C-alpha cells in the first residue's frame, strides 16, 4: 500500500511540475522548457546512479582478481583505472547534455 502511494505521488509530481513551470513562463506556448528540465534531471540521476553501480562492480571485480593473482596486481589496477575512467565519462557526457538542455534556448 505504501509503495503504491509513493508511486502515485511521484507520478502526479512528474505530471504537475511541468504545468506549473509552464504557467510561470508567461504563456510562451512552448512545452520544451519544462520537459527539458525533467529530462536533464532524470537523465543525470539515472546516469549517476548507474555509473556508481558500474564503478562499484568494477572495483569489486578488480579486488577479487588481485586476491586470486597477487602477481598480476599492477596490470589489473591499470585496466581497472582505464575502465573506471570510461565509466565516469558516461556521467560527464550526460552532464554536458543536461547542461545543453537547461541553458540553450529552444528554437521558436
């Protein structure tokens, strides 16, 4: 019951927040702005969360690999750092796209 209430409240907030933002704009007639804010926020949240999960799994796998073969620790660490950089680049790309969505004015 509690989960259903949470889901209902989240759905209503997603549906009502853009209309409030649209009403505050003064009637420009564009729905791009409110949905761009939602897309930027949701995209950054999802990307950050999944990057955190990916980095955690990569670090856990590297620690396990070093525990199994301590002689290969240097190579494993190098590969892990490169992998973590590639995973983190996803969050940076999403941040750039979110910034573009928030600060670039839509074509009128």
